[in-house]
C-alpha cells in the first residue's frame, strides 16, 4: 500500500479546521451572548385585546420566533415566561405589582447582555407601526433602541420615533434592555399581520438584525 505523506494529512486537517472556524464566525454572530426575552402580560392579564385576539398570546408567539432567530445565530436565549401564566403563576388575585417585580428579578438573574420586553400597542385612533422605548436615563438603552428601531422600520413601515419612558421593566432592572411595541393590535390591518406566523418571523428577523448591529458596534477595528 502506498504510504500517505503525513504532511499532506496535517495540511488537509488544517484546511478542514479553518473552514469549520470560518463557518462558525459567519453564521454564529451572536455566539456567547445571553439575551432575555420578556413576553409582556400573561395569565389573568391579557394586555390589550380586540375580540379573541389577545396581546399576551401574540407577545409569546413573537418571542418564540425571536428566540429561534437568535439561537440560530448562536445566542443563549431565556424567556421570562413560556406559557400563558404570568410570573406569579396565580389564577386568582392578580397583582401587576407582584408580576412586574418577579419579572425584573428573573431578567436580572440571567445577567443578560441585553433584554427585550415584547408588547403590542393599542389606541382609539387608527395608529399603526412599531415603536421602541428606552429608560430615560440610559444612554446605552437609547443606542440599543435606535438599532432595533432602524431594523424594524422596513418591516412595520413605522413613522414613529424611539421614545423615552419610565416603564417599570426598564427602570427597575439592572440589565440593559428596551421595550418594543411591535405594532398596534387596535389597527385591523396591522392586527391581521401580527397574527400571521410569517409576519411574526419577519419581526423576529428584523429585531435580531438590530441586536446584532448594536452588539457589533462595540467591536473595534485595528
Ligand atoms: Zn402590553
């Protein structure tokens, strides 16, 4: 049998390893990142609802789609809730205060690079479009909000701007995060879109892009 040159084997092995490393670098742009998703409401609190369309259910679906996209990029993703219960898991004596307190504790427990609280908006007018809110005293929150807003714009067609807020979830957490209103459940046209799995995926892809761009903005080039 002909002897195979050991140098050739080493070379082939190197090429193989390099290829593997490269493919990880290209697809897993969020490798090592920890991201928490907070689907707003749940349990006795349906959030904004129109007929049988409930905000808490759609928030959860959008978060599942977003989790899939982020994990495909290598991120480790945790959800504050994964079913139709709020943080208290109670089916009686609903307390917004208890729910929000536990939500904040849970988000911080994971020590995430960032978190997104996912909601749907509601209005008596025909308002539509996504809007990202950040805590008024957080400069990083503002930067993160800008990246997510810009990435969502082509999908939701929003004409709204990012906005400051004092919502408990972004105010009380130690972690960096923003609250995303993905669209208006009160607008019939947008409600139809928000209910479709295809549109939920589009929202997820755009938010993932915003997160990627925000996190990559820290990488310095030499
Ligand atoms: Zn909400």
